[in-house]
């Protein structure tokens, strides 16, 4: 049976109430008082019952009054208090808050980092653990809190749990800095224990060319203006991720006024590239920074500018549409959604492809790549470079050398079309059977390889009638 208590208000402070067991006069007086959430710096109300450790009523009144005045003084200073007088988790949070303020002012921390900590601490932790003595916060506390959290929010994602855990660890770190605790306790191992230095999911050079062709083919046949606009926008979005060092989230926030074209003269040749002032994106990994574009990025930007009808100094976004579902659909339809290990690909994979391409080109070192991409040299080394084998570099070099020869050969053929480089075939290409077209395609493939390695005059001397038909097939396709 629960004990009955006598209760009466403090004669001077209505917020203080004293209690004493009704069945004995020897029991010590207990007291409680209420401090509002506003006064308690956003924490829960201070209202538990505590003992005065004395059975004398006057002494108990003086003790409760003194403790109440102390609590009021502390809360007016913005400090967190408990009736036990022990430092709370909120005390640790206030210390880490001032610590981060100094780091941000010195440029050693990003405001978005602290914004995430404060968001999850204030929203999830403070209402339930804020006034708990910090020395009592341990792994059991975390597990109980986590169990209650899942009951209230069963659909929480693992990333959200990690952010909440990071916020509570930040408060514990602040408590350790104030010497409230000797060390930050372990809060269980809900982080992955596997090696996180895994290869990023990307498209290799053959898959990239395949994807670019798929994006071009997606534009073909679009008759409605809105469909054509969306298809071109998706193509340019992917090109920007492949040809510049921006992240998808940064690209979504990019405006025309953030992009400049840097033109450089090298003898009689003028080259250009994009210089992008990446704006700060709330919650992003990086703050504002400068990103660079490679060859081809300028043409993509000009395409976007023409399609959007925007000036260079416009504050309009480069992309005013979202393309996730269509991009996923194209990948799935062309068996590119997953890599050889079964990992899903998305827009972020295009950025990973950009970084891997720069490493394989061997024109830039890890430090220069990291500056372009807004990563550390360690991330570039551990997550990209260490997973590239010598055969990857050799294959990349051979593939692009062959590709360069084929482009050279195609350019030569197009230039030679008006010079009677070939004779008209005896019958139109449209009359060829599928097997004959396949043979023509293979022969054309060999012609392009041959022209890439030799000059056209030598090829003309030994050109056969079948070579002539293959060239006719090539030119007819080009005219279409």
C-alpha cells in the first residue's frame, strides 16, 4: 500500500511544495519545485520529489528555498539544472555547442555539421534524456532510448539512427571536456563493422559510352515539345555529372550565375572549361567551393543555356526538373542498373565515374583531384585509387587510343565523302538482308580501325568492292 503524504506550499514561494509521510513525524521532509521549460532552456520541467534529509520543518523550508533560488540563478544564465545537483546531458550539450561555435568561427567546422547535431539533439534526445545525469548515460540508457524510439517511429532509417547517436555522443563529448565524466561511454555497435573503404559504384569507360548513346537515343523520336525538353535535360544532367566535379545535390542547386567559362589560348588553339562556384547546400558534406569541368563541359553548359533561354548572370537554376525515375528506367531497360557485383547505380555513380576517369587518365594526382571534387586525398586514395588494378589503367589507355583512332577515321570519311572516295553500289543499301548488313557492319568496323592506323591513300589502293559497299552503307546512315 502506498504511503500517504502531508503537503503544504512554501510560505514565500508558491512553486515550492514540501511533503512528509502522514504516518510518522521522524521521516525526513521532501520537497519539489517547478521550473518551466522556457526557464529551463528548453528542457523538461524540473519537478521530481527530493529529500531534504531533515525531519525539522524550518530547516527543510530553508533547504528547499536555497535550492530553488540556486536553480533559478542557473537557469537565468542558460544553464541546465537538476534537483540532484549533478551535471546533466544538457550541460554537456551546452559545452559542445560553444566548442562548435568557436570551430565554425575559425573555419575548422561547417555550419551544416552543427546544424545536424542540434537538429537531432533538440528534436529526439533532449525531451527524453536532456535532464538525465550525464554520469548515468551509458549503453543501457542508449538501448532503452532506442527501443522507445522505434516504438514511436518504427520506420526510422539506419542513417537517421546514426545521426541521432552522433548527436548524443557530441553531448557526451562536451561533458568529458567539462570533466563531468572521465570518458565517453560506448553506446553499442550499430555502425557497420565491415571495412568502409570499398570501391565506389561507377560506370567503366565502355559502360559510359553505352550510357551516353542511350541518352542520345532517348531523345530521338520525341515529337512532343515537353518530352523532348525532358529528354535533353536528362542527357545534359548526366553529362554535367560526368564532365564536372559537382555532386548531384550541388548540381540541383546550381544557378547560371554560379558558372563561368574559362578560355585559355595555347598558340593558335583556344581551349575552354567550366569554373563552377558551388553554392553551399544545407546538410551537404561541403560548404561553398570551386569545382572544375573537363573538355566537353562547356558545350553541355551552352546547350543548357540555349534550352533554358537564360543569360550567364541569371539566378535561375540550371535544371528545373527531376530525373531520378526516368534515369532509373533507362538503366533498367539497358541492363546498367546494377554493376557486376549487384550494386545499384544512380546519379552518384556518375560522379564516381568522373573521379575514377581522372585517376585512370593519370594527368592529375590524388591531391589535385581531391581539390576539384571537394574530398580529402585520403578518400580519393582509399575509396577509388586503391581499387584500380594495373590492368584497369592499361585497358583504359588501349580503349581510348582505339576510340581516338576510330573518331579520326570517321572524320576522314566524312571529309572525303565529296571527293568520290567510293563508288555508288550496284544496288541500294535498303535492299540488303539482315545477314548482309551485319557483314557490312563488321567490314566497316575493320575499315575504321585500318584508317585510324594508316592514311586514306594507302587504303584506297587496296579497297575492295565489299569495302566500297560498306562505305556506302556508312554514308547512307550518316545522311539519315
